[in-house]
C-alpha cells in the first residue's frame, strides 16, 4: 500500500515570466516566499489606475523618480512603499522599509523587511529604482 504524502503550500501564484514548465507543459508558478516577493514587486511597479477593476491598486513610485533627488523624497518613497504593502498585501507583516538615494548613479536603493504569515523566518527584498533614459 502506497503512503500518500501531501505538501502544503501556503501561497502560490503564476510566474509572471510566463515560462513553460518543461515537464508538464503548463505555465510556471511561484510558491510560498517567491510568490510573495513577486506580488510585492508587482505592487511597486503598477501605475495607479492601471488595473481596470482595481484602480485603487498602484504605486506613484515611477512618477516620483523624475523629481529632484532630496532627503525629503527618500522619506516620501519610504512612506509610500509602506502604505502600499500594508494596504494591498495582507499576507505579510511589514517590519522595515529602507530607502537610500545613490546620487552618483541616479537611483534609489530599496530594502524591505517583512514577516510572511505562516512562515517562521523573516524575509527581505531589495531592488533598485532607476529612471529609464
């Protein structure tokens, strides 16, 4: 008699790269921690009113990229990122958001620390916000 093992996945989502799984032929998927990271990145990059049936979802970060780099703007970005995550990602508890301007390269270095509900280890995500020239 075979023993049936089940693997409980907390969170899963479609991989936004839309790569095909070589074995099954299905679209790839993101699981657990990677699904949450992808969701947070999507929230940061979506423009307000871009989602047809959820116009409230979106981030003004892209518009803020073309303002002059000042310490006050760093703080504004930090607040905006915190509000977006707290409002639209109920699967995480936000710990800290760090924003640092890199004046030499004309970009912002973003670091986000959070706890995923149901996952024991704290998680983090870091990325750069830069203007396309």
